[in-house]
């Protein structure tokens, strides 16, 4: 998966990213970097990320300014603490989707194939096609991304599933809005770019309520269709769940930073949401010092003018710093890593049947390779626990594991600086 500096990674990484351009080394925050990139933009010469001895070739994209991006299939060549590093696909649910549901056409363009439509037939679901007793041919099914997987992909592309110590206190709704919006650019979804169909609430300020509302209405104007429309267009809304209440029209869902407008969902559909995401919804009231958040991805359409109805909904639990969680059992480990100012990645499930076989955390600052950390909860179902125990057993003697009914064991030691190692090769 290609990528640039995400969620402030280039500034917030363990050490500043350094690029080797035309015989000179330039740090990511250096004001001369843009001039140096302009000198080689459009030429065969490529900048090299100097996170490892010898460096790794990078790609230059031109947006409002020059942006350095990782070349396809080079993520694992970077040092684990480098913002351009990507772990092995098999350490998360991403590996099952690459090449089928996620297709990289170029460093600047990725296509995603989803299992949900982005338009809706009035009064009924979209036709699925009729079965044929004697078909002319049989096609092998291709993987498609669910709404949850798309949310995970946006999160990973934006860098919100990774953490560097300098990020402490620097994540907020404005940062979330900025980097998730940037992550949607260059992503193709059913013939359109994802950012055209994605709405992310901007930070709400009461004194700017009218301006914010007008921008939201302009963004969601695509949902307004003529009365005789064959299909209603839908948009994808990603925001923080802030509660719900029963009404005469179904359930009313409140999204944080959207206090002046709500989403509606049918009562029976909300009952299915509570059955599917009961543990996530209850986690908001858990007996923990720093309450977790619940992120919502909702496929919405306009049932009436400017009244937004939910067609499909997915939820994701996160820490108060928006780091994804598979469950509350991971929270003490994540917070311990933050207190000790460690760098790490949280592998995401995407559409995998279970996340038990994946590391709960990949520690980035303990050596030349990421260190998998596993969490075993006594509350896990028997099959989940068996899968986790198998993953721990096959990890070797260096495997780090915490059984949550015991104290957290000492974390792996922090390794020496990567900049010193790479610097000797320049």
C-alpha cells in the first residue's frame, strides 16, 4: 500500500525523516526540502529515504506542494520507526484484500471494491440478480470490502492506527478531519473518487454554526435526487457516535460535532446494531480512567430533503486518542505503551473472520523488525482464545504475551537510534 507522511507522521515520528536528494541529505521539516524536490520532480532521479543504510527509493507527487510518497511494495524495506514502514500484510486483515478488493494502479491511485452499493432503489434494496439453473459460465467470487473494512483502510491510510510519542495531545477532530479527508483522495470507488462520497464532520463551533451547516449541506447535496429518480445516491459518513434516542420515526443517532443534525435508522435495524455492537456500545461506560470512543461509518441517503437516513452502519472502538481497539482487553497495554513513550502500530481486522491470529500490537522501536505483542483475555470465546494461544505458541521464545488476569509483564527494551545506523552510510 503506497503512502505519504500521514497523521503528522513525518513530524511526529521517533526521529525526523531524512531524504537524500542530489548528493545532499534534507530533513522532512527543512524549509529547503520543497526546492530540492522541485529540482528532481519529473526526472528519472528519485529521492531516497535514509531510514536504513543505503536508503529506499521514494516517489514525488505534486499537489498543493511536492509530497514524498512510498513506492509500491517497498514498505517493509523501511525501518520500523519510519513513517513509510508497512508491516507484513499477514499481520492484519489487510493481506486478505490486497490485489482483489484493494488494487494499486499507481502510487497516486488506488481502487477499492466494496460489497455494498453507493446508490439505493426507492422503497427496496438494489436487485441482486436472479439465479440461473444452467448458467453459461461460472465465475469465482472476488473479495469485496465491507463498510468496516473501508473504515479500517481509511484509518490505516491516514496513519491513525500508529502512534509516536510526539503525537500525545495533538490528535483532535480537526486532525481527524484533515488526514482522513486526505486519505480518501486518490482512492477510486465505483468509478468516482472516495472523497466525493465521504463526509467527515469538521470541528463544531457554536459561533460558526451557520457556516459549518452550509458547508455540510453543499457536501451532501449529492444526496438530493428528483422525485422520479431511479436510484438515490448515498454518501459515507464517518464520525464519532455520541448517543441515540427513540423517536416516532425510528432511532435518532447523534454524531459528535454534528449537534444540529441527526441521522435516522429504522427501529428494527437499530436492534440489529445493538446485537452486533453491544460490546462496543457498552465499552463507552466501562470503569476505566480514560473513556474509549466509538467511531461510526454510515452509508446514508436522503429519505426527504435534508433528512438523512442510515442504510448501512458499522462501528469501531478506539481509545480516547482515536487508536483502534479490538476490545477493552487491549486498552491497558495501549495506555502502558503511551506512558512509556513507545512507537507502535495497531493491526486492524478489516474483513478477517477474527483478529485473534494477529498480534494485538506491533512494537516499532525495539529493533530492526517490529516486535509482535499479544494479549490473551479470559473473557474471550473458546475458539478465539484457542487461536490466540496458537499464535503465541508459534511465535517462538521471543514472543511477548500478556494474560490480562495477571500484571502486564515488562515491555521489550527500546533499541538504539535508527538515525545513527543509517547516517553512517551517507
